[in-house]
């Protein structure tokens, strides 16, 4: 028997406008410009006033509205207010409009070419050295395959058998493993030293073999890399002194020789990782002890809804007779107009939310923005700012995770101002960033021959009034990317 029940549920659903606002809120300033350009290309009913060029100088017509000037210019160019429905029903014509808009909308300054420095890449440098060798066609193709198989660090991570298979299947070159090994040794003789190695040990040995073999320090360095690399990386210097019957001074010279070597020869000529460009979203200026907050102008674009589209919609919406094509055209224009209005409203709401959130953070951390001293940072969590501005924690999180503020002390990620509270012996609450700063200072001033262990650092912090556990000290040390005491030891 079929049982029917009535259930009442409370569900929270986001409107398309709210979803658009959330997506725009978490976009940093660097990506906002691209997002706006994308919207301008997709929606012809949206206009950017900064890209609009007036054909007639405004000063010649002081009594006329700039928008009226644009309309009159359209009439002088022979463009009428007639609306061709089929032009807006065909996708190809919409794309034509976008390309025309892109060509005519940008200023000439935007098309100026930026001079780029011409540099030889790491792989180009290796290929150039290979070209200079008197090799057979087969050996040349094997060498080229090896160079193309190197990673960004300059290492050959693939087995020799895989290279022979690639040569056979992709280039129809039948080569033995011994032939590939011989060409690999040729590649390993190239500059920078250490290139073509299959692991760290081989990389260091290749570089040491290119040094003066009559030098006793170099010989002992090769012995350590060949036989005691694990003890060296773990800094078990006592074991090395006993095993090699060396004094501390001799071991120090050998270790310094090894430390001069390059563990990643692929990075010697160029940096392959792209550095992210940071554009601050906010600027804080200190004027005689009074802080002023401003929003980056890129966050406030001059957008408006196209007047021609508005007039177009009003004209055809009031038409007495409407056939199927006309209804489709009116629906298309209305959809573009609504989308443009929603996007402009979302941009404005984004500006207000950014300023409101950053202003609350500035007021909360006022002493820090005045002095730039990390010790003046107050404990602050997302809930503190969310309660202050009357917004949800998730909204504050979206602002803090991807936005930067420029001060006279540097540019900071907003997320870095949030920290947990730690209670001192006198009952005062301080930020854990203050404890990390003190921890970093003590480690920086320590005797590197006898580095401070976590237990000793815990005692130092307790003497300073910060009653925290050893595991908390270890956690803060790891967050600061500081290794344990044994790995910080120096001879």
C-alpha cells in the first residue's frame, strides 16, 4: 500500500545574483580586470566608460550631455535606430560585435608593445652544446631525446629502458641501452655541472669530479657523498668524524665544499616557476597618527548599462504587433539588460563589502598599522570581524584569503592578520604571532654549534611569561619552516 506523507523542510537556496556576488567577492584585484573584460565580451548591453572614446571633444559642447554626443555621432555616421532582429538572433553577429568592441574600445596606449629581454632557456643551452658536437645522426637524436626527457631541476628521472622504447616507437631509432648510457655520459659533461644526473648523489659526484682531484678536501667530499650521504644529510657530524677519523676543522672544510655544489643544476640559468604578481586591493596611509583607507581604483570600474539597448527594449516592447521573431528579440535584449544590471550591482556590492571588512580589520589592528610591529597584533579571528560588520564568517573568509593591503611597512595578505589568542601569566591575551616572533628571534640568535631544542625554547618562553606546551612550540616552529635543533647545527 502506498503511503503518502507531508514533510516541511527549511532549505536555503542562493539566487543567481547571490552566486555571482560570491564569485566576484573572492576574486583578487589581479583577476577582476579579466573577469570584467570577459563579461563585456559576453554581454553587449554592458559598457565600460573608461574604454569609451568620444569622437567629438566635450569642451566644444559644454551644454550637451556626453551621452547625447554619442547618440548624435551615431546619426552622423549614418547609423539609425532601426533594430534588425535577425542580427541579434544569430550568434555569429554577436561574436562580430564583441570583436568590433574589442578593436575599437581599447586606447592606443594599451596596444603598445612592452620590450622583453631575450634569454636562452636551460634546454636551449643544452641543445646548443649538443649541436656543436661531431655526432652521428643516431647519436644526435639520442642526445636530443635525453635532453627533452630532463625535468626542470636538470635530472633524468626516467629509466634508460623507457628512453630506448621512446626512440624506437616515436622516432624509429633502434638504440641499445648501452648507446643511450654512453650519450647520457656526454650530456652529463655539459654545463651547468651536474645536469643529466639520475639522483642527488650522482649530481653531486658529477660536480665534484670536475674539480681538482689532487685536492684532499675534494677527495674527502667525494668519499662522504659516495659512502656517507645519509649521515651528511641528517647532520650526524659525530659519526662522520669517527668513521673518517677527521677533526672538526677538517670536517667543516669538507662540508663547506659540498655545500657549494648546486643540487638543482636546472635552476642555474633561469627560474622556471612563475612568480605571482601581487596587486594590493587596499591602501592604508598614516597621516600624523590618523589612518586613511582607500580601495584600489581597479576594484571600481566605470560600468553602465547600454542606453541603446535600453531604448531598443522600450521601443520593441511597446510595439503593437509582435511576431515570434520579435518576441525572441525582446526576450534576448531583456536578458542582456538584466544580466548587465546584476553584474553592476554585484560589483558595487563587492566594493562595499571589501571596504566594510577592511575598515573593521584596520580599526581592530590599529596599533599594528601605526607601528608595523608584529608584537602589536591583537588576537583576532574571523568571528570577531563578522560580528563587527554584521556579516557571515564565510564572507569575511572570502575577503581575507585572497586580498592584500599595502602599508608603509609592506604589503600583507589579510589572512595574516588573523591569529589565535594565548594567555600570559598575568592574564593578558596576546596573539600567537607575538609568540612566533619571539621564537624566531631566539632561534636566530642561538649558538649554531649548540642549537636550542624545543624543550629549551619552551623554558625560555615560560620565563618570558608565555605558558605554552612543548608540542605547541614544535607546531609554531614548523609553521615558521624552521627545522629541528639537530638539523640547525653547524660546525
